[in-house]
């Protein structure tokens, strides 16, 4: 496998670091290109990957192409690489909101295209990615994608592309919702009398610890809630308040609102 990474920004760096650390790829199997020479040089030196002078040269040398530029930069990049593309290439895009139809419209319908929705915790190897493969992709293409993205967390295939809108609303945007919650915990701690730094440390560790316990115990969230809360106790007092204020419904509606926005942007 030889992977051309076009756009070596934040998400691309997370993937490069992940696949190298897990020894899924050797540095020589990655060829990067970025319009920012400074950024490309930094990544080339840090990870010892190959670098290319142009997007088209990187595509010619690779069998897998990762498109990791911002959505608004995509059209120009596709125009550049189109002459070098062939059916052997597997094209992976992580650009938010650009569906496989966009790529088929701009490149042609004959290519193997996989659209992915990763999230920023990929930067620390704890990402959640879902992807949709167009009809030209086979089992080996899916396997290759699964292997690359599993290097930075968990990865799932969805069989209907429209589901990626909901993935965007949940795991794509989700880290921001969790940060808001952590911030609220911290501010609540301050209001309750804690010094700022202590409140911050406690809030972060509580979110981290609770999420890790949830993931590792294999228990349902509600079962873990019941383990913390005892009758007439402090947790129950807080939970009752959340229930009165319809916390659960608000968070559910928040995911639905983000999903609707993802759908609007795609269309
Ligand atoms: N961050 C997230 O939560 C998240 C989650 C899921 C998906 N994504 C998607 O991931 C993609 C990359 O995001 P990012 O945060 O990594 O972006 P980023 O840090 O801005 O990286 C993009 C890089 O590509 C360069 N570039 C622009 N046009 C190019 C071209 N024609 N050829 C080669 N390189 C080019 C940019 O250079 P300049 O800076 O000079 O323009 C920049 O260095 C986006 O499409 C985003 O939607 C992000």
C-alpha cells in the first residue's frame, strides 16, 4: 500500500502518527503534499515520510489517496489530480459535508470513493469514524480503510450514506457538546465554592474517568448511574434537577439539530 496524503493539516497528522505508531504503514509508504511548504516540511521531517512537489505527482506514486483539505479547497484539488486518477486508486475523503455524489460529479462515476467522518479525538488515538463506500469499492478497499482509520480509534461502515449526517451530529460534533458539559461542571464547581484550577482538574478527570468506565465496563449508562446514586443522596438530588430541567431531552435534540444542519449543508 502507498498512500498519498493531500493536505497535511491536523486530521492528516493524526492519521500519519497513528498508522506509523501502530506500524500499519512505514514512513516510505506515505507521500504527503500540501500547498503550505512550511507545513509539509514540518510533517516530512517529524514523521520521515516522503514529500511530493505536486498533488499530481503524489497521486501517480500512490494506490490510495487521502483527501484531507478543507471542503472549500476540495474542488480546486480535484481539478489538479483528475488527469492522474485511474480506477486502481482508492480515494478517501474526510471533508465534512461533501458526499460521494460531489466527488462523482467532479471526477466521474468510475472511481472507488470512500467518504469518512472522523472526529478530533483521533488526535489522541481515540477517534470515532464512520464511512460510506460507493458501489465501485470492494472488500479489500473497505478493509484497507478500516485498517487505516482503526489506527486512530474505532471505525464503522454505514451502508446508507445519509446516515453520515447523523454520525456528524453525534460523534463529529459530539466532542464540542462534551466540552460544553465539562465546562459547565467546572463552572458549577466554582459556584459551589471550589478554586478554578481544582474545579477544572476535577471536571476533566470526571469526564475522562466516567467515559473510560462506561467504555471498559460494558455496562449501560443507566446501570452506572444507579451505581453512583443512592436513595436520598447527593447524586440523586443532582439527577432530579437534571430531570426537571429536561437535560436528556435537550441533549437528544442537540444531536438532532446538528444532524439536520449536516443534512442541509450536504444538500
Ligand atoms: N477537525 C475536525 O473535527 C474534522 C472532523 C472530521 C472531518 N474533518 C475534515 O478534515 C479535513 C481537514 O481538516 P483539518 O482540520 O486537518 O484542516 P487543516 O488543518 O486546515 O489542513 C488542511 C491542509 O491542506 C492544505 N491545502 C489546502 N489546499 C490544498 C491543496 N489544493 N492541495 C494540498 N493541500 C492543500 C492547507 O493549507 P492552507 O492552510 O495553506 O490552506 C492545510 O495545510 C476537512 O475537510 C474537515 O472537514 C475535520
